[in-house]
């Protein structure tokens, strides 16, 4: 049976753990060869080694144009021109607008928005040589709505969603598709450093503790829920889909429950 990414070479940023790692594993299962890229070198090397000859690790700080150039050269040399780029790497910080140093916003925008911008620039030529490609930008439900405490992260992810739409329009003529996925969750390691403080703030509101099940499915998203959505956007199954936002959150942001209206 043909695999869904047979013959495809993909670069996945932030693939040393979490959603990026899960995506690298799904891609290899579907026949892709993958450049596992991250700044966590030891973990990244372990992920790539566990995927055998179908994956190779490379240190790639997404904020560094030279790292991008070197990564694209390396993957082309090792496998072939990349036909898929997953801009997954990101960082989080938490705090009120009133209390947060603007330098935090600068740092988050550099990684979460400028990083993907540099990535898109770096793959245009190889994707043109291939006659097309698919770029998947991993945003968040924080790119669909706003909430308190994450203004810097939210700003960077809305920016990424806008970048995706502009890029989809500019690059469509080259057969390059650009889409966004907006996961409702991800790796708890990303949010863990901020949890103690959050739990302290929530101590009198136990029903809202961060490990609560998420309605209406009453479960949290699994990394493979996100990886499978990324896989679909990367594959030719979505060949006429570009410039879109795929929200993967079990209807969490779909709307509101109307009290008194029929419910089931
Ligand atoms: N964790 C969540 O709750 C959640 C929710 C919605 C969306 N997301 C998004 O999903 C994506 C994956 O995050 P995750 O949940 O797997 O968290 P994660 O922290 O495990 O993954 C992020 C990865 O990016 C890497 N990274 C950070 N800065 C980098 C840089 N400058 N260059 C290269 N790599 C860098 C990290 O080392 C890490 O491996 C991110 O875009 C994130 O914003 C996460």
C-alpha cells in the first residue's frame, strides 16, 4: 500500500519532544524522510536515532537565518530537496500585559513568528525546484481567540496565522501550500514551568484546575490528534487546501453552551 508521504522529505522544527516529535514519528510511519530540528540537541539526536535511517537530527535555532540555510543544505545533501516544512517550534511565557517586560514579547515573536518566516524563506527555492510543497505552521487556539495572561504568546500566534495566509497567496503560483493548525493543547512540558503559579491562583476553584477534562469531548487532546492533522495538511490528500486554519480542539472554541436550550 502506498504510504501517505512516500518519497517526501520534511523538515520539522521543535521535533526533539512533544507535538514535533509525535509528528516526526507519524511522518516516518507514512514513508517520509525527516530532518528533526531543535535546540535540544541530546533529545533531538535520540528521537532521530530511534527513527533509524529515515531521520537525521540537526541543531536549528529558528531565529537564526544561517541555521536555516545550513539545515536546508544538510537535508538536501542527506535526503533530497524538502517538500514539507512544519514550523512547530515555539516558546511560551505567561504574565499580565501590565506586568510584562516588552522584551518578553520581542523574544516570543522572534521564535514563534519570525522563526517560521525565516523557515518559509529558506524552503521557497527547494520547493520551487520540486514543483510545489506544503508548509504547515503550528499556531494554537490562542491564534483564534484571546485570553488573559498570554498576550505575548497570543500576539505571536495571531501573527503566525496572518503570515500563513499571506504566504499562501504569494506562494500558491509555485504550487506551495501554506496552512495553519490551531491545537487546543500540546506537550505539558511547555506549560509546566508556569503551572505552580497558576495552581496557586486557582486553589479556591478546584473545578478549574488545569488537568480538568476539556468539554464537550471531556478529554484532553493527545499529541497524535495534532500530528495526524499536520500529516493530512502535509500530504497530497489536502492538495487544494491552502491559506486555511485547521482548529484541532475537540470543539472547545466552537461556541458556547446556551443554558436552557436542548443539549443532547
Ligand atoms: N503545549 C500546549 O499546550 C500547546 C497548545 C497549543 C499549541 N501549542 C503549540 O504546539 C507546538 C508544539 O509545542 P509542544 O506543545 O510540543 O511544546 P514543546 O515545548 O514540547 O515543543 C516546542 C519545541 O520547540 C523547541 N524550540 C523552542 N525554541 C526553539 C528555537 N529557537 N529553535 C528551535 N526549536 C525551538 C523546544 O526545544 C521544543 O522541543 C508549538 O508551536 C506550540 O506553541 C502548544
